[in-house]
C-alpha cells in the first residue's frame, strides 16, 4: 500500500505535525496533495485542543512547488484557474488557522513551496535550506507566490527574486524576514521545539485572538487598525486567562492557568 501524501502526528500538548510526504517528487503540490492539506487544515481549525501546527516534509526537500508534469498534462485556462484557486484556498486556510503554524524547512522551498513558507506564521530553516520563486526560469512569473512573498520581505527584494528566479540561502532568507530562525541540519528539530515551547504555555484564546487581529490590521489603514486592536485587547482582557495573568504579575507569582483557560 502507498503511504499517505500527508502524515499527521499529534503530541500530548496539542502540537500537530503535518508532514508533506511525496519525497520522490520533492513534495510537489499535486492536486491530491492540496486536497489532503485542505482536509487536514479544515479538521484542525475545528479542534480546540490543537495549540500549534508544524508543517514539515519528508525526503530531501521541503516543497518544490506545483507539480509541473500534472500541470502540463491539461493545458487549459479553465484548469489552471481552478488549480490556482485550489492552491490559494489552501494557503489562506493555513493563515486563518486560529493557532500558529510553523514551517520546518530543509532542502529546497521553491515557487508554491516558498509561498507555503511565507504563508506560515513562523518559519525555522536548516542552514542548507534554499528558497526561490523560480517560475520565471520556465517562462512563468510566480504571481500567486509573489503575493505571499511580498508580504514577508521588502518589495525590491521580493521583486528581484521573482524576476531573476535566483535562490537565496537560509541566512539571507532570515535577513529578509522570510524565516525566523536558522539552525544546523542536525539541530533543526530542537530549534523548532524551542519555538513551539515558547508558544504552548500561553493561553490559546489570547494567541488565537492575537493572530486574527495581527493579519487583519496589516491589511488596513492605521486608524482602523488601532480601533480594531483596541477592541480586541478589551475583549482579551475580559477573558479569565488574562485576568489571572495580570493578577499573577501583580502578585509576583507564575500564572495558574487552568486547562480550560489555556485551550478555550
């Protein structure tokens, strides 16, 4: 029997690891892979016990983008519009998950694979990771990956990557803001865990409210952003976990968050 295209593991803290599992195809985003991701993310979005999602990959690469062989087999405008709409829906569903999503990147992350990294909330890369939006090298400007990329890195850097198709190193990706942390290949899991550990101890409700607000305010004017942020903080302050956290700070003790408060 063939292995699933997407592997899923969940630990006792509510940390879910989704692993792209097409190593022979460098984890290219076939229609079936996109469908598997869509189904998994939809399920996780409805699960209040999930605290963090780690997006990883098997084999030598993180993700080589769309499956070009599959794309070439059906060259029609209707098919391509449907395919890119499917991919966009998956990318947006990752962004809309109420918990942080961390990309664990090794090897190559190209085109839609680089887009997937950019759409995750956080990213940790191995020193050997390389990133590119390289569609231009086959005559295809990476338009949809460019939407995500340009919201992560400075515009001129994003445009240079898009029009040259050149690779950037993990270190350069960190300088540009595409990834948060870089680790030696043998220490990648430890680096991801350090980031996870800094999140799972926080109240889920505060993280969820904060993530939603964070992306809303980025896409609006500063006056509206402050109004939305103020309302969000007021609502957050009324949550028992925030009230307990403030009381603990005043009383100079660790907060005693209940399991319910941490996962609401």
